[in-house]
């Protein structure tokens, strides 16, 4: 229902309707006039603007492929044994920008993996802590990661070091150290790089950090989930505006982007954990 506060036009038309209504419904000419005023209002005042539909979660198949097979994860699934996944990182693992704990990427990943491996006992533990850098995460590996006896560790790194303009060399050392510790514990390792967001893009060390993470993943022979490139594809190829997948702080992700990352990551984990070993070995040797 429209009020005179909505448009100047409504003030005139609504006044006419009110005056004619006082004459009563018995007069045919009154009824005709009322209908005319109502039609004028419907044409002159557009309906309230509807909220835009969320974008469709899509990604080229390259983002759902990890370079190395997840051998330990594959064995657990093949044998029907419980699978424990630990997601460690900073605020975009903890879920800053999400509307609830259920909307974080680790929570959504658990849902997606349950769809792909029905009947399997899969646990995803969220060990993200807001504001941490790579060395802080390594310092709590023993208690927050290895103590859970994970079969797969998903490690999100890099963003806070770049935001704080910290040098790349200490980060490189911490990343090598952490990967060695996780592999010694017998877990598969998947690194997640930075988010493609305005505040990250504004930093001069962003490209250097991206190159460093990719290089270390290759040197260590561990998988890298290319979140930065995936989000860049949303924006530059699919033309999705930042407001659709980045929170108002221009840094953190939102419910849609956490869910889409989880979906693409689940596809990547599923493929790497069910990949024929012969083809996986051939791909790894290239």
C-alpha cells in the first residue's frame, strides 16, 4: 500500500480517492473514478526494487584439480575408515564475514564432502584464528592440528603478512617448516592462498606472496588450491562484482563465496582422492 510519503504524485491521487470514497459505493461514477485513480497509481509508482539474485557458483575445471593425489585420504576412504580433516588458517578460515559458523568454508566443506561420499564418516575441524600469520599457526600445530590425528590438513596462508607489509623471507621459512611438520605427521597437505579482494590487491607484496606460495607448494610436492585465481575468475571473467562475494570491509569473504569455495574445493578433494594412481603419478612427474 502506498502512502503520501512515497511520491509527490501519490499525495494528489490518494486525496482524490479519499474524497470520492466519502460519497459511498452506491454511485457508479464514484466506483469508476476510484478504479481510475487506482490504475493511475499502479502505473505511476513502480513496485519496490527486488533484491538481485545471487550469482551461480561456477568455475573452470582447472580449479577443481589438484596437482598431486591425496594418497592418505584415498586410503581412508577406500577402506571405509573415518576421515579427519583439519582446516587451519586465519580469519577467512575462522569465518570472518560469514553470517554464522555454519556458513564458514570448513562447515560448508563438510556438507559438500558428505554429498560426494555418502555413508562415510568425515569430520572437518575448523582451527582458524583471526589475525594470525603463518608462524603463529605453525606454533600451534602440535595442539590444534596434529593432536587431532588428521588425514588431511588444509592450510590457508599469506594474507595477514601481506596486509601488514611484512617481508616475504620469514614467511617462506615458516611455510617450509610447517609443511615438513605436517608431512612428518602423515597427513596429506593442501595449501590455500590469499583471497582476491580489494584490500589485498592494494598491497605491493601481493604478487610476490602469490608466487612464493606457488613455488613452495611445487618445491615441497604438496597441493595448492588456487583461491586467488578462482576469485579473480569470478570478477574478471564472469564479471561478478566484488559486492557479491566480498564483505563490506572489502577484505573478507561472505556466505556466497565461502560456499562456492567449499564446493570447488570439495570437487578438487574428491577428484584427487579417487584419481587412478597411474595417471596421478604421470601427472605429478610432469
